[in-house]
C-alpha cells in the first residue's frame, strides 16, 4: 500500500510539473526560438552526461552508432523539434490554455495517423473520440472576443504540435531495435537544428526571472518530471497510467489561472472535458485487451506492440514512449 501511495504522490508531482509548462512558456520573456535552443541544449547536455555515465568506456562507440542510424535519429529529432516549436508558438500567439488544449488533441490524432502509416483502421470508438475532441476545440475558442483570430490560429498551431507528437511513437515502433537511450539522446540533439536555423532572429536577452523559468522548463520539467513519470508507468497498471495522463490538461488550465491569471471560462472547461473524453475513447479502450492485462514487465509490454492490432498497439506504444524518453534516468 505504501508503494501504491508513493506512486500516486509521484503522479501528483509529475502532473503539476507538466501542467506548469504552458504557464512558464507563456511567462518567459524570450521568444520561441531562443527558448527552444536553451531548453534543448540543457536537455541534450543532461542526456549526454547520463548516457556517458551509463555506458562508461563504451560511450566512445556512440559515433559509429550515430553514423549507422543518422536517418532515423534525424527524423525523430526533426519531428520532436517541430512539436516543441509549434507548441511554443501556439502558447505565445494565443495563450497558455489554448496551446495546452490544442496539443492535448494528440491522443485522438494517434489512431488516424496510425491508419495513414499502415497500423490498422481506427475503431468506431476512436472516431467518436475524434468528433468529441473537435467539438471540444470549438468550445474553447472565444469567437466573439477581441483577438479571437489569434486564438483560432494559435489553436490550429497547437493541434499541429499534437500531430508531430503523435507521430513520435510510430517512428520509435518502426525502429524498436535501436537502443532506447540512443534514440532519446538523438531526439534532443537532432531537434536542435530546427531551432538553430532561426537563431539569428531569436531574442537572446533575458532577465534573472527568465533564466529561472528556462531552468524550470529544461531541467525540472523535462528531466525530473519525466524521471518521476517513468517510475509511475513502471509501477502502476498501464490502464491506470493511461487515464492519469489525462489529468495534465485540467492541471494546466488550473495552473494557468493560478500562476498567470489566465481566464478559464465554463465553455473552455467543457471543451477541455470533451477533449479528455475523446482521448480516453481513442486510447484507453484498446488497452483493456486481456493480453495487455497479462503483460507485467516493460519487455512484455514492448513485445505487444508487434502483436496487437494497429489501433491497440499504438496506444500501448504511446505509453511506452515515456519509458523510451526517460528510462535512462532510472539507471537501466
């Protein structure tokens, strides 16, 4: 029981950390390009140290691995970089809440992208989830308010951010043979060029407050938050963690209201609820498979992604993505 309570405490802390990211991105005084370079640099440096510590002398061989698999690492990095760039732009252009809401549609996009990538036709429940998410997105828009055009464009950019994020599990599943730690390191390193090409246009001056916000986003949220989350996904049943993950959107909306005083209307709350429900319909249902219930170890769960039907394997792969991104922080 104490271990279960400890896991739930980790869920609460990780959810708060992830939920604070949109408010921090909105509040930081530097633009999206400088923010991406700073945040990715911190994450890449941290992952390099972790990888070097874990591999020891074998770390010297990483150059050969990168040379053999540079196409995959480049694809994952660019996709992740575009996800972050569009997410930052959505929040900066519209608001922290609109950016979080747009990105949160990634769950309902996953079955559709999986269909396009040949992972199997979505179930009817997944299509209903897509419709719910679309309705929720529409409810979140203040159509009659001043500047509503910027809100709409920001929402579309946020949805595009969710598209790039939803594509990541498919890229990882297609190349599951490659070392998880190397893929995670490459994801950060090869995402940097997406932002570096815009470095001349970036605003580099920052205050002490901005520096602390960048540290919070690059170290506290990215490293500590994912470290806690991967422990949770290892200790708790997969079906439970898949539902707990949807607490991040309401946490973001609440923290945006408390930390940066963003308005949260009843229609916005209703729209967020529709998106959460749509994600659950699209992703949670396939995880009720008896095969998933019987998979107790990460290795058994990873093997299921090769055996389950497309619309069931993809949600499972998305849950395993957390382990791919942060498993190195457990010293595995």
